[in-house]
């Protein structure tokens, strides 16, 4: 059974892929690319699903991570996929993915170096 460390690695890897897949893209490029939109949405879903599995101990020890927003975004993508605000997805790409990467690297520094 996976543990918090495994879920955190899943989150980290998905956030890194978001950045990798969209490297060099402008907002306009992203808004025109259904392929990139779907790839990023899937990775956000992975991040949120992994976050849902993390123990309360780890959640409480890392309040700098906005766990409820991460899980909420996953729920939106899974249950209301037809109503996803691409501006919010772009914000995830531009701001939140980098912050999540930094936060998880602080939690798991030896494994991410």
C-alpha cells in the first residue's frame, strides 16, 4: 500500500510534467491547444487524487500547501469537466505548479536532489 512519501512523489512528478509539457508556451498557445489542456487537466487530477490520500499527520505538518484547494481542483476536473475554467488552469501552470514543486521538495529534500 502506498504511503505519504509515494503520494508526495506522485504529486511532485505530475507538477514537474505540467511545467515540462507547457515549457515555452504562452497563454494564447495553451488556450488554443486542446492537447495541452487535456494533458494538464489530467496531471492536476493526479495531483489532487494523490493529495486526497495523504495522511492527516502530513497535511497538518505542511499547512503551507493548500491541500483543500488542490483536492477541490481535482474534484472540479473529475466531476465538472465540462465547466473547467482554463484561466484557472493557466494559473496552476504559471504559479501554483512551481510553488507545489518547491513545497514538496522541502518535504522530501534528499530524494529530490
